[in-house]
């Protein structure tokens, strides 16, 4: 049963002897059996449940995504997704939102206030690192390149095809 969170925010469960263990360190088959005690009683701790309220097997996950990909292809949508893309999407979207929030908050603060803000709220990259279970922030930094690519793609998408540079070059300046 999931019992509490550790100091670094990771979920802890109690093993049969009552000792706290990190959920991330448990084998996936054991994690599928975890329960959470709620006001309504014990419920599966799994995020994704099947139609009968039970955690899905890895084989069922793979089959579900393969079926979805086949339906997309059948209607002409060139899309191929897999379960790990959900994790990647969570990381990229969360990191982007946290960074945006931090930049907005930090912009109006003086250096001393910024230092206090960072001590209280932490680093967005480290927050995502802990949620993904990465040992090193270097692993989580992989998602930064995706943010940079998305930023550039967004900018390019906003530039009209007939756009010309409005900056007047010195040699092109009108003469009086």
C-alpha cells in the first residue's frame, strides 16, 4: 500500500515487514498491485485502469497503442505513438509551464528576492527530474532541446510566407 512521500517527493510504500520502500524501485508487476487508501476504501494506485478498474498489463498497453495507430492509419493520419510518449509529453509540457511561471515571477524581483524565490520553489528542471525518477538532472536536460525545437517551430509557423524583413539595411536607406 502506498503510504507517504519521501522528503524528495517520491512515493513510498510499505513492504510486508512494514519497511518503507520507494515505489520507483519496485518491479512493475509489484507496482500494479499497489493500493491507495481513500475515503471510499482501498483503490488501485495505478494511473491508467482498464474498464473493470484494474491496472492494465504491459502487453495490453502495447496492444492498445498499436490498435490506435492502426485506426489512425486507416483514416489517413500518419501518426505512430507509444506509451513512453505520454511520459515525454508530461515532461516537456510540465517543464515549459514551470519555466514560464518561474520567468514571469522572477522578472519582477530584485536579486535577493530571486534567490529567496529559488530557495523556496526550487528549479523547474530538478522538479521534473524528481517526478520522472531520473538520478541526474543531465538526463532530464534532454527535454530542453525539445523546448528549443518547439519554440523555433512555433516562431516559424507564425511567420507568413510573404514576409519580408522590415529592417532597413544601411545601404538601402533613402537619401535626403
